[in-house]
C-alpha cells in the first residue's frame, strides 16, 4: 500500500502522461513479464520470479498517471536485466527501448 500512497510524492524530469499507444505496448511487455513469472514459478525459481514482479509491480498504477517516468521504469528493468542476463530471460530493456523509439518516430 505504501507504493500507492506515495504516488504523489514522486517527480522525475521526464514524468508525463503516456499515449494510448505507449500504454498498449507497455501492457504487452507486462503480459510477457507475467508469463515469465509463471514459468519461473513452475521451475522453482522464486527469487527470480519475485525480482520480475518487483520490476513491474508499479506499472499498472502509473500507466494512467501524469507522473510516469520511462527512465525510472527503465532503471528497474536494467537492474533485473543485469542480475539475470545469463538466465535467458526476456530482454525488457530492449522491449522498452523499442516502444520508446517507435513512439518517438511516430510523433515526428
């Protein structure tokens, strides 16, 4: 509950409301994260599953907030990616970068 209550305390230079396209793409990434959590649970890899959940747990509440920061979210994904780069996990950083790039190109 602390995360939800502190939503108004966070402010980052790139904080803003996401576009519908960005929200859709981030939901696709979240879907993959949930699939990975299920897979890791089935494989008995509870710590890694918890780390995926930790990286993504704030995403649903911030998707509709004007306080969403792509760079802050990316930092959580980077932390997960660095810890498990050899484990054959999804490359969430790359996925996020592709979303960011595609949306930037579309707005030009």
